[in-house]
């Protein structure tokens, strides 16, 4: 859409993602806001901001932030610190959020997309806020606060305004999520707010950065991100065509209407009165610390997919399905190496694994998986000629369906698989049955 | 007590009767109703159930903690501050919570939302502050020892005015966890006691690395009283601020006292340091900035009282701090103040190359009269001027009584400062002075 227009989209993203450390960012409370069965159970004087509560930084969260920074090709600051960002909101118990201001842990990285490189301005670490619930109790409207989420480690990734299309924004977001999940530092569960998206959108007709931008908030899926940017592009195009300039403002996204709406017009920049948090000593790293993390960084999703396709001859669809987390990738490779040693068909075992993904848990060993595969395929597997016989029988028993299927009604495939399964049970999987039907 | 000369019961009887007698001094914001019961269960513990008065900005589990601020009038913490916990583990018992300037903002205890405390040495005078209640508690015999907190003078100045011992440890020696924050980068909890020996003992039990305060030091805690009786022979002592004009009268009284150190074999000479007036500016800016941030949590949403209950001193500090941190001003004020703070650090580093200890007056003069703070926006800063330079760089300091005025019964205090983590050295010098002079009546018994 933007391609046809006389305006070029200029878009940068601000993405928040919660880290899945065991404890919260600045206290030892459990980091499990979504698993909590009651509000305010994972709280203490520190994350409730009670008098005298002091923050103590979670080292794991800092390490993970740097890992992400390295994966995003960032420069890591050897000296960094936490700052207080002041604003009032009932879900912010201290009256300030501990964040990072002028010296974030990571700066200046990039992510490649199919439509060009997106530069990363910074990656910093902060604490999440509590959650407000607006309810009616005994006929009275009340606002309640749940601090189970308050103090959960939250990383913020800010990009340069390098994004040129809504589609590219979506691709970038997905890539980022894949990397975070792959590093096993966050779940990025969008519905639960484990990953939150904001887009800064403006249009230019001469390639220069315009003097306004709209900040679209409350986006909780990549599809909505794409929709929101498309909607904004259209809205701003109309204004520019009329000779008006869009105003600098914060807009919300309405998922049901697929549109954005004005939330607040910023007249002056907010003054958060940042200053270094005196409760938290500055953080210094030795070069070796960062090098150690760099060396320990796993092969990233894109590279590992390419290598698997090359080394193991797997299809992209297959590798796409399998590349989720680094520990799972390691486990898979171990299974393949055992399979290769035992001269087992790599593609077959991979297909079997895809059908039994639940086996890939952190507590299983590669040889256990391989053993299971051998057991199931050796002792219970029906051989191919036997399976073809069964298929023929099913065709004969269902002449009408067979005719329709052969005439091209492909959705009947499921029906046939079901019929065959009834006879062979677990001795053959869907893939084998499909092969036999063909 | 260990020698069975006095029983725990007798101690509590004495303390109770002194508390009853001194009610009008307004020393305590609230008393611990179960103190005696708790004490009887302490057995052979190091502090054996002794009654300790605790400044009311230390969170004490189950015991109201107000910071002498109306906003927290009904606040009962569900947790102990680290120091209160350590005190309890050593067998110390909180006899009551002592009055302070509201939120510890002041040097008089006059700004307490629950009324001023009177100086037990002379009821027309102020006890100093902000740990005025704790210093008065010790001076009035309503406890055996007390805990205070110092941000810039708040232990040493009231100790000086009440004629007792006050020890401000190195910043990071004692945990701030659970103490209502004032200026986080300088807050230092410490003992206020009758003798230097008691201060060393109490400090021993409350010091050390705390997993709940990342600004505490990982350094091992030394035995503070090990070298206490070694004397001061050979120590080089530098006298600070002897050229400051407004101190002339007090210095006349101090200087003969310093001869004691010389008599005991130490050398004492005046030395020029960075003008303490500059510290007032640094301290005021940094402290107000941190106060404005630390008080942001008292929004009125919790603790049952809204912000209209904030006293005028707190409001002034919040406004000034908010201003100095604002965009466009932060560089001019806050960042600049931090730079001058570094200059003070360098100055002390240089001084300590030449001297083992530095001494000065603790306060420009004797305790001021009740009402002296009225209309004096910078009252505390001026009174604490001599303590601010060492406070803003985190150094330890010890106040000991060094002169008593016969007519008013008021005291002057000597401030002994040591390099970071060298509390033991100032304890050594303080003890030697105390033993060699007659100013501290308790040190003799």
C-alpha cells in the first residue's frame, strides 16, 4: 500500500518482553504472575515499595539482557547503572520505576529482515509494573491492584526508525520473539502481556524524518501490529493529502475495529526526573565477562536452520517447526548423531519426532528418544506392503468416498486416514498412511 | 549484670521509672508493651535482654513505625529492618521507638509531626536531630543504649547536644534495609550510647554485609573493641575547620581539650581542608533530590493518609528536590553537586595520607533553644555543616562529649573521623579521651 503512495512509511518499534527468571528483578519473590492463583501472593516489602524496602539486582536477568544484546549484535557497555524514572500511577508502588536511562546494558545492534536491516538503538533492563483491575463489587465500581507482576524483569528493545512497511515490522517482531525464545530467556506470551509492542509511525514525502510521530500502544499480536501500522499509514496519508500535518500523540489500538484512536496529545515531553538509583551500585563488567557470554551464545535460529537444511538435508518447513529453543536444538542434534551412527533414516526419525514433540523435554536424553523411536518402529510398526493392503481394503469398503476422493475431493483424506487408523491403530502414523494412500 | 551485681528486673524497673519521670520530654513515639517479657527470654545472649531505644524510622515487626510522620501514624510493619533483626538476635530488646524530625528531615527533632523532644540536660533546649529522641533516651537513662541513623550529622549532632556518645559508621557498614529511606546515598544507621565501649559493642552486633542491601560492604567486620584500650601513642591527628570564623568561641573551649591527646602521646595540628560551607550546597541538593524520590511512594493510596498530612518541611524538600532533578536543571544542580562531592572525597583522601584521624567540633556550638528552628529553612544544614563533608563521602565519625558548661549543663561534642572502614581507630581514640577526661560520667563507673 505504501509503495503505491507518494509517502514513505517511517516506523520504529519499542518492544517490551518479560524475562522468565525464577525470581523478580529486585527481590526474591517468585516470578510467576500468570501462574499465581491469587492476586498479590508473590509480593514482599521490596516489590510493594514498603518503607525501607531496598532493591537488589537479579544477576541472571542482567546476564540474559546482555546475551540478548549480543544476539542482536549490540555493543555491550562495560559500565552501566540503574536509574529511577519518576511518574505517578497506582500500579507503580514506589512512585518511580527502576529502569536505565543514559547507559543501557546494550546499544547499537541490528536484525536482518527480508526487506533490509533494522538497527537496534538500545536494549535495557527495567522492572514491570503491577496490574490494575477495574471491577464492580457490590454495585460499586472499584479499581484493584495486583502486584504479582510488579517487579518482574522487563527488557525494552528500541529500534531505529528503519522499518519501511507494516509487513517488515511484523517480520522483525517475529524474528525478535524467536531469538528471545531461542535463548530461553523469555516466553514472549503475547496474550498474557509477556511481550508488548509499540510502534512509532510517521510518513515522509522527501525521505527526511518528519517533525511528528504517533506512538501506537496496546498492541498484543504481530497481526495487530501490522494492522495498526497499516491503519495509521492510511489515516496519516489522508491528513497529508488534505494538506494537514498529523499531530504528535499517543494512540491506542482497538483490536475489534482494527483501528487506532487518540489517547493523549503530548504538549511537552514528560519529565521523568531520571537520576542514578542510589540503592543500586553501578555495574562494571570485565571484557572477559562479555567474551565469555559471547562464546557461550548458542547458534541463532536463522543460522541453525540453514545448517540443518544443509547438513541433515531437512526441509525448511521441518526446521521451522523444530527450531524453538537452544536446548531443544542441542537435544535434536544429539538424536540425529546417534541415528547417523546407527545408520537410521534421518528423515523418518525426524518426522516421528515431529509427531512426538512432547518427548523433547529438558529431562529427556537423546538416547532415550532414539531408543523409543527404535522400539516403536521395530516392534509395532506395520510394514509398508501390509499398510497398502489395508488402504486398498478401506477403498473397497467405501466406494463412494473413494470415487469422490479420486475426483479431487482432497478433504476426504482425513476420513481415509481415520478409517485406516481404526484398523492399524498405532502401528502407523499419519505420514505413513498418507504415503500408502498415495 | 553478668557479675550479678544488678538483675534484669532491676534494670527494667529503673528504666520504667525514668520513662515515667521523663514523659513530658516526649522522647518516645511509642513504647514496646512486651519489652520486659521479651527480655526475660534472652538468657545468655550477648546483649542479655538489655533495653535498647530504637529510632522510629527503623521498621520493627508488629511495632508501629512512623518516622514521626503523620502519614505513617498507623503503619505497623510486617517485617523487621535488618538492624532490628540483628539486635534481636544478639538479645537486645526494643524498649520503645524514639522521636525524630519527621522523615528524619531536620537537626532539632522540632519538626516531628508528634511534637518536639526536649533535651534532658536542659529542658529549655533542643536535643538536636534527627535522632534527637534516641540521644535524649540515652541521656535520660530511659534505656541502656539506642540506635539512630545519620545522613549528615543526625547521630553525631544530637549526641553532641545531649552529651552522649554517637557513632556514625562508614556508609555501607550497616544495612539500611527496612529503615525508612531519607537520602539513600548517605543514610548510615549507628549506635548512640553512654560510653565508647557500648558503641563499639552495639556496632559489632549490627554490622556486616546484608543480602537485602546491595550497598553494604562485603568487607569482613573487624573486632571493634580489640584495639580500644591501646591508647593513642604515635597517632597523627589533624584538626579541621579551626579557621572557620563562626566557630571562634567554641574552638576556644575545644582546643585545651585536644591537649589530652598530646599528653597521651599523639600529635595534634590544625590542617586546612576544603571549606565545609561548600558541603552545605552539595548535601542540600543531593539530599533533597533523593528525598523527593524516596517520598514519592507515599502517594496517599496506601497507609491510610493522603498527602495533605505531609508536614511543611517534607513539602519544602520534595519541591526543591523535584526542581533540582527536573529537565534542564539536573545538570546545573544535581550533576554539579555530585562533582563537588568527588572533590570532597579527593580532599579527604589527601588528608588521610598525612593523618591517622581527623577531628573537629561536632556542632558549631551548644544545643539551641526550643523554637530556634522557626523561620530557619537551613537550620539543620548550618548546624551540621562540620559533619556534612565526611557524611557526603561516607566516612565514619564518632561524637564524644568534650566539654560541659556548668551554668547550662549543656555539652560540646568532639567529632573524630577516620578513613573508610577504620571505625576501630576512632573507637580507640575516643576511648582514650573518655578515660583521660572527666566529661563522661558513665565512663568512670
